[in-house]
């Protein structure tokens, strides 16, 4: 399943891939600061 997702992500058009990358980076940063922002993944 992970391989399938990986394959699909890399088939995205470049602008979509870049946007996905930005969103993932942002959400990663939000999750790192969950104690301060009260936005945990749980």
C-alpha cells in the first residue's frame, strides 16, 4: 500500500507535488509544536 501511494505521489504534476510537499511540511511543523498549539494528531 505504501508503495502504491509513493508511486501515485510521484506521478503528480509538478505544481501539485510541490503543493503537497508544502502542506506536509506545514503539518509536520504544527505537529512538532502540538503542546503549544494544542493540535495533536490524537
